[in-house]
């Protein structure tokens, strides 16, 4: 797609990766519709972007019916949308046994159900040609201790995007999936950052993710995994999961040490 002068909806706009995507897209001339739950943070982001008058904000909790309705109503009374980026997300790093049921359902709701419902609505308002980009995670391809329901949600989002892209073949609308690895945002607690350092897991800046977003939109690449060796592990986990299990087993003590630090 051509980003200059396009109109793009971005969820999770006020987060670490969202802000970097908003900066990168607005520098390329996009008109943005920024979505988040916090009015002040949305207003501050809009003000910090180039050509701030070209952008709009919608205060909406995308896990609620009211939030989804607010987005659909805004689109109906405004303009055609060229792209939707489902970027809002969150996770808890804890053992499944230590979680309340509400934590699990909230995680699935935000990371999987809300983007699916937004994709469904977008099919009635996206321009043709148009693009949907769903932001997943390396954990959508590799089950990792402490992130069980997040892994489930992101794996679901990956398969959903693949199925939707195939379903939409020849309609002019593409559905794409981008899987970042660990990225420096407030999504990750200090304990998680320390664990990543100790395990030798590399971390990207949000600007790196934003660059991949631009490339994916421009080239309409179906799916992309950021980082080496993460993209290799994602493949190996599909073909030979026992190899990845034994690598993670060696890290088990360290991982559990940090899970305990977060939950106690
Ligand atoms: N950071 C990483 O290490 C990493 C790695 C791989 C993938 N990812 C994925 O990248 C995406 C962005 O993550 P991030 O690191 O930028 O996280 P972040 O800094 O915590 O930002 C999360 C964003 O989601 C929004 N949000 C949360 N709950 C919402 C809700 N119910 N309704 C509407 N918006 C909501 C937040 O806005 P408000 O709180 O203001 O509503 C915020 O803008 C997520 O999908 C995440 O899973 C992140």
C-alpha cells in the first residue's frame, strides 16, 4: 500500500510500540486515527506527531462493546480507512496456577478476541485495496513458561490472520501478521527485562518494530518475525518442538526464579 496520504487506524497507539509506529507513519504522510483508553495520553501523542491536525483520536476500550461501537461509529461518520493496525496488547508473566480466571479471560479478550472483532467490523469500512496488520509476538510461535495464555492468544492471532488473508484472496484486502521479539516498552517489568538479559534474549527498540511495520505495509508481506535467532526458533518449534523444549528446560530454573519474583 501507499502510506502517504492514507488513513490508518492504530490501536494501542499510546504504548511503547504504538507511539513509535505513530511517529513513523505520520513522518511518511499518513493520517492517523489513534486509539487508546487514556484521553490525556492520546492528546499528548497527537500533539507530538508531525502534522497533528491530520490525526484524530478515539478514546475506547477495545475489549468492550461500547469501545468497538465507538470506533465503528467514528468511521461511519468520517472517512474511508486504508489500513487497520491491531497493536493493543498486554500480558502477565506468572504461572497458570497463580492466575485469577479474570486475568486469563482479559488477556485472551485483548490479545485475540478484540482484534478478531475489529477485523470483522473493518471488512465493512476498509477501502479496497486495504490492509489489516495484526501485531503478534514471538510467543505466538514458541510456548514459553509464564506466558501460557498470552502464547495461546498470539498463536490464535497468527492462525486467524493467515486464515483471514486466505479467505480474502482477490478481494483487494490483505491481512498481515508481524511478530516482534522482546521490545523495550513498559509491557515488560524490570524482572522480565533482567530475565531476558540473563537468558541472553535480545531486545529491540520500538523504533525497530515501527520500521518493520512500514516495510510490511508498503510491501504487503504476509507474515514476518523480527530478530535472529527468534525467527529460526519459530520455525524449529514447528518442525522439531522437542529441540526447543530441551533448550527451554535448561533455562527452567532461571525462568521460574523470575516468575516467582514477579508474583511474590
Ligand atoms: N514489548 C514487547 O516486548 C513485545 C514483544 C512482542 C510483541 N509485543 C506486542 O506489541 C504490541 C504493543 O505492545 P507494547 O510493548 O507497545 O505495550 P505497551 O507499551 O504496554 O502498550 C500497550 C497499548 O495497548 C493499549 N491498551 C491496553 N489495553 C487496552 C484496551 N483494553 N483497550 C484499548 N487499548 C488498550 C494501551 O493503551 P491504554 O493503556 O492507554 O489504553 C497501550 O497503548 C502488543 O500487541 C504486544 O503484545 C510486545
